[in-house]
């Protein structure tokens, strides 16, 4: 079984980004299939996607919906949505995919 987590940090504020809706999907049979969704907690994290069991090998996508987050801070969302695709080759049983964001850019990496 594979576990997937994420962590969003607002680099313009130097703080975790809470209350961001995130969707998790898998690519199978030539289409994206919804696996779960959540909202980042006060620490900017989502650790749990529900009762879904994820396969160790797969092509996954996290989609972060940012419009409301930036609107609450009276900022325009240059990137209203960020979609990150990543693959699991089965070597790791846990994947952590952080998102570092600011109003005009973002970056990511494979976390631990």
C-alpha cells in the first residue's frame, strides 16, 4: 500500500498555507480518476485522503485550488490552480509532495 501526503508553504508569508482545497487523482485507462480530496490543515498539510488504498505503482496528480486562498489575503491568484503530476515506481511506500507558493510563482520537490 502507498501513502501520499502534501504540505503547502506560502513563501511570501513564511507560513503554512491553510484552507487550500486539494484533489488527488490517478491516471488509468487513458483518463484521470478521482481518488480523494481534502483541505490543508492549519499546518498546511494533508496526510489522509480517506479510506482509499493506493497502488504502489502509478501516475498520480495533485491539484491545488488557490483562488480563494489568495482572495482571502486580498491578492490576485496569477496561478488559480496548480496541478502536479508524479509517478510511483513502487520503490517507496510513502510519497510526500510539498508545494512552495507565492502569488506569482511556485515550486515543488519530492519530500520525505
